């Protein structure tokens, strides 16, 4: 008999039997479980048509939402900008352009597009392909020489890449990349390690993709057991060109890869475009630069314009794959268009003001970022559920928004869950996990045929993460039964 079978039976027996009870009874039984006796719980279910809270547990209490917060960020962006909104990126120049010679600088002006050069979206060219498109277009315009530099301009947003309250251990890794006014390749590189196959051996860095010549690594990563998974972390903040890598990766043969955050995406893009221009025979006399290093001088003129995929596509990837960068860019854009400045803080203020104007109470709510990576976020289940209900009433955005949320048994992070249950093809839910915080929020249709918006936030539970995940999954499934 498999060793997993008794454990599976134990978990099934130990989980509350919720079928046949009311929503409130199911929630009460879940909240009274041993795992949550010292925990912080906030649960709310709202009948969308009736606008009534039909079941809850401390619905007004704030908790860390983790990545469920992305639903608030993406839903707000869709409500404000519409599903067809696109981020532009422009090539501009200062000085004079005549006879194939640019006596001035070539500027890459970003407007916050988080997808620029991404390898994970069908609607936008991958990094090297986009560079070649730009080079070809410039050659068709007759450009042969640039007396100045290629300058990456990320001034559309503030210069702070990472959010202030993010943990130091997150900043050097891909999920802690942060959003700039000019993003590039999702602000991420991939680091490949060569392994010896022996536990305890030091690893060797085999290559970096894309290559960032000036980035220095201090590699302290060793090999652990074959099934230990990725336990390696990259340490280093924005603009810092020295990275420390600590932890372990599983022993084995071949290469093992982890992803890190590019320290200065605007500069790296300027560097890569400079190299691509030179390879095509277009001379560039000065070294690449950024708007922080090169003061703006004179009027700039337009050369080329690139458009991001529509916002509906960006939101779908944000919620399906929980991409922090996209959520952070959306929050900064909310601040740029609705607030006083283009910062994370301005975006959070504008977001809360928008929902307050629409009748949602924001008392006690704290928004520290757009992605949920910060432990300083504090939202209640009622706030989450009420915002979701408001979005469901907006025919212009609800279709795009709902389809961006993972669907049980079908799409995103829920594609392999709830198979054969009442939740399959019914429950739309975005999950969140951060340290001792787990969450779900979204929509479902009850056995009575009524549509509901819901949020479940659990912090500081007294069990393993795997056990709490099973308990939450069972609770959500019972909502649909």
C-alpha cells in the first residue's frame, strides 16, 4: 500500500464535513477548526443580485491578502481604462536628423508597458525580435549614424523600482523586479547552474540569459537532495550590479535555472538597442545612458511607436500567472492618470478613492502595492467582495475581468483542481500565498442558482501550508454544492 494513502485518508477525515449545511454553517465549521484557533480570519460572501452579505466571519477584519490583491488592482485598472487600453513605447530623437545622420540622441520613451519584449505573450514580439524590428524601421528611414547616445527614458513613473515594504530576500528575484516607466523583458533574466550530481557540492554558474556583462554574481549555492526543489535566492536591490546567490538547488545532471530581477531595465534596454544598431552597421558614438544620467536637452521628435497588447490580455496574464510586475505597473498607471504622481503610493491612494466614490467603505484598508507581495497590505474580506460585486455590475469590463480569473478545473492555477466536483467550470478564484497568509477571492454560483462574490483571507494558521490549502479548497468546493 502506498504511504500516501493513509495520509490522504487522514486529511479527508480531519477536514470538516460541510456538505448539506448553509453557507454560514460551513464557514463557522471551517473557522472553528484547530488550525485557525490562533489565526486571523476574514470571510465574506455577497449575493450579487441582492447586494446582501449572506454569510461571513469577521468580514470587516483586515488581513494580509497576498496575491488575491491582484483582483483589486486589475479590476480597478479595467474599470478606469477599459479592456482595450494599450501602453505605448516610442522611439524619439533630439537634435537634428538629416542625410542619415542623427546629430543628437535616440530616446526610448517608456509609458509603463510591462509587456515590452516579453517572451510569454503572443501579442508582442520577444526582446531580440522587437530590437530587430526597431533597427529595420530605423534603417528604412535612412539612419546611418548617431552622434549621441541611446537613452532609456523611464520617467513616466518614479525611479523606485521595488516597493519600500518588500522584503530584502525578494528584491533580487524575478517576482521582486518592480515596475519602471520603461520595462524590458519583464525585467527578468535567467541564471543557469551546472550541477555535479553530488549532494553538498558547490554549483557553478554556466550562463546568463540575456547576457548582462556588468552584472557580478557571488555564488554560494550548493546542491541538496534530488527532490528538495528550488531553494536558491538572489540578493540585491534595484540599480545594484552585484548579486549574492544563496541556498540550494536539487542535485542532478544538466543545467538548473532560476530567474532574477534586472537591476536597471531602462539602461539594459538602451544597451541592447545600442548593440543591435552597431551590429546592423549604424554607428553610435556615445555609450548608452538613461534619463537619470542624461539631462533632457531640447525638444524631442517622434520616430516610431510600439503598442502593448490590450489591457484585457495583460490582466489575464496578471491573474492567471500571478505576475507581480504587471500588477505593479497597473497600480502606478492608476496613480499616473488618477493621482498626483506616478508612484505606488499615489496609485494606492487613487485606487482607494475610486472605490470610496463608488460606495465601498475603505475604512481600515491599507494598500502597499499592487501585487500583494507586501506584508503591509491589509484588506478585509468584505472590501474585496464588495469591489468584486461592483465590477460584476459593469458590462463593459466584467467579461474581460471574470475570464482573467482562474476557473476551477479549467484554467490558470485552478486548471488541475476541483475536477469532477460542483466547483469545476463554476468557481472563479484567484489564490494568494505569502508566508503565513493564504487567500481566495472571486465568484461562484451556488446550488440555488444564485451568483455570489466572495473572499476568504486566513493569516497565522496553526498547520502546514499544504494542510491549510486542502481545508480552503474543501471550503470553496462546499460553497458550490
